């Protein structure tokens, strides 16, 4: 098999399995926290890193929200099991970056990794993320190139793949929809809060040998879970979150 076809095949496989990344992070976090000597950090340093971690994850969510909230139905915006695109999305956030959802994913998850207070883990996860998603982006772009031909090739020549170029922004034709974000992003937000709470409780246990179910992260997780259940119920049992022309 030619290397280009091997890359595309592996990229499509990883595309279908990308939802399992959180599970791998959960497993990797355990030894990282166990062997990290964060007890030597000052309380002020902990607060700064915690604030930075939360800010980075929130910025990732905002990137994803903008992409999803301005994406019409049938574009290359957000698919789950296979590559699908009825039209090419090249305005709005897609005029600055070819893969804004993956960029948002990176920010959300690297924020969680920063919360481990381990610089080496941040570097390792960043490199692993790039190697993993590089194949996915390669497969996706091969699909779009075959689907849209010269239109996609010309667009991709001037738009960066991952890091947004704000100078290239072109206003999108689709207005931002908060309803789309509420309908489609609650599970990702819940997974992020679960990850922060998991790290917080695990670190506290390794440092003190005690479980503390009433930590602030527990309350944040409880509130997020309630909101998630409400939005999920509205999505599946009512038409309040339904929109015409949106995925």
C-alpha cells in the first residue's frame, strides 16, 4: 500500500476512534499525578496554574462554539462516524483555519492537562495530539479534495491548517446560533468538567490519603450534570432545540 493511502486509511480509522481520547487521558493522568511532586508548589502557583488551565479549556470551548454555532447543515463542519460534506465551508471561522474544531479540541484538553501541574505531560500530550490528529486532518483533506476538487485546493493553499490566521477572516453568511451550541456541545462540556474534577480529587487523595467528596470541583460537576440532563431532555423529548437548516 502506498504511503499516502496508508496515511489516509489510518486517518479514517483514528477519525472514528477519536472519541476515545478522554479515556486514554484518564488512564495516563493516574501515574502522572502519583509521581508528580506538586506538594512543593506554592499555593499561589497552584491558583495561577488552575486559572490558566480553566481559561485555556474555556477558550477551546469558545472556538468550538463559534464553529458549531455558525455551521449550516451538510457542510464539512462536524461529523461523528465518517467524512460527510455536501458543501464546502470556507467563511467565518473556516476562513482563518481549516480545522477549527480540532484546534478547539486541543485547547480544551490541553487545559485539562495543564491542571496536572506537570510540564512534561503537557509537552507529551501536545506531541501525541499532533501525531494523532495530523492523520485525521490528512484523511479529511483527501476526502474534501476529491469531493470539491480545485475549489478546495485553492482555498486550502492560503488557509492554515491548525493555528488561526485572524488577518484572513471573512464574515460568514450564517448567523451564530446559541441553540446549536446548546444542542450539540453539552456532552463535551460535561466530559471536560468530569476530567477537571477527576484530577482534583485524585491529586487530593494522593497528597492526603483521604477522599473529600465536598470539594469545589464536586459542586461544579453536579451543576454541569444537571444542566446536561436538562439540555439532553430538551433535545430528545421536545422541539425547543430544533432548528431548520442546522445539523
